[in-house]
């Protein structure tokens, strides 16, 4: 079992498989993109599989595959098959923009990978394409509906962007009115590749909830696990529910059970802080498994208590793109 220096049990790994993405969302990176990592700097499928296996041995029982966009990696399904062989791993989930997932839906179901988060910041086609700078709305929408109707546990992640997609908040809720999905509205995060600077936001989670209440006053708070990053609600008569994630306000730090490993092998113990150690060269040097585990335990034993505390360790963290941090 992994326990940090604040007595928080760490059982959830967010494992990034690439820093590349086929969209260019304007809140994530500049229009020209970022300097993506060279292939030899990325962890190989074998290295990702080994790290996943070691983490499960240390007490991780949930792994979420992130990116970048995971499905731009051609060998992703090989990794998922390898991870599925770890008997101590209870859950494998994926966060995706749903542009490339279509051909893999049947095998995902066969592997028992049913939890899929779809990043989708608009239900209006023009708004979606303006934000993503790409013409993929129809593909994303079709794959989303297919995932829902084929029984996947789908959560939609919608980042609320002032002046861009606020008018899509209520229409997006129609999805969880008619389908058993969870639509989660996130506060805007400052990991945008340096494309924007801000110290405060207009649309925090309280403002989002107030906006929703104007249309749906009958809202019931839903009991959520203590480790949940979202505050969840049910609207009377709706099949699904919705959540609010205070990703800028950071109200969830006290129960954080997450660890991040980037596609480059950087171990990030807090989303808002700097990498603590890089595993790539340790793994490539054929270091004994116990040495790798000890290195991970060491950084977990020095974890920041809150995101605000972690931010002080790294003045330039907000110049990063979310695609390079690992979701």
C-alpha cells in the first residue's frame, strides 16, 4: 500500500502514453502547438507495461490512461492488453477526445474496459470546432453516442470557458437528461502552454451551479466517494447526473489519492507542482525493481499537502500544456 506523508492512501495512477494530440484546443496550447517530445524520449509500451505492473504491486488498483490523446499512439491496445494481465488491477479507464476511439470500441468492451471520459467542451458544432480548431465534431458526437448506447460508463468533461462555451452548458445537460451519463463541468485550468495568463476565473464551480439552477432549480446533491474530485448532483427526472470539478479552486486536495506519470516518465505527485523524479532512465538502466519502487516511495513521502503549496515549488508550472502534464 502506498501512503503519503499526509496519511493519504495512493491507489490511483494517471498514466500518460503520449504528449501528442490531434486537436488544438485553445485553452490547452497555442495554435501552432508545442514542442512535442521525440519518440526516443517517450516510454515504450514495454516500459509503460513494466511501470504499470510495479505500481499495481505497490498498491495501485486503478489506472487511467491519458495523454495527449491516447489513441494517437498506434500501440495503445497492446498496452491495454498487457495491463489487463495484472490481477491486482481492479479498473482500467481512459480519458479521450473520442476522435479515434471508434475502431477500438469492440476490443475495449472485450477487455472489460468500460469507463471512458470524453473531453468535449461544446455540444454546438460551430463552438466545438472554434475551440478545438479542428473539424471533428461529427466523429466525436457519433463515437460518444455509440459508447453510451453500447453500455460504457461515460463521463463527459466540459471545461467552462468564459466568452466561449457558456451557452452550451444547458444544452449539454440534455445528454444526461436522456442518457445515463455524467456531465462534469470543470473550472478552467491555467495549464495552457503559456497561451494565456490568469490568476482568477469568472466561472468557478459556484457560478456554474448558479447558472444551472436558473434553468433547473430542482437539483439534489448526490453522495460521492471521499476521493472524488467532483461535487455531484441529480436533476429531477433526468437519467444521468452532473458534476462540478473545482480544478482552479482546488477544494479536493485533502483526499487526493492520485499519482501521475507522464509519457516521458516524470512522476508528478501533485498536478500543480513540478515533476519529482524521472523513471525513464532508471527503467532503461535495468535497475532492480526494488530500486524503482523505493524511488517512487521516496517522492510520495514528500508530497505537498495542497495544490497551492505544490504550486509554490514551481513558478513556471502554468506555462505547461495539459497535454504534456498528462491530464
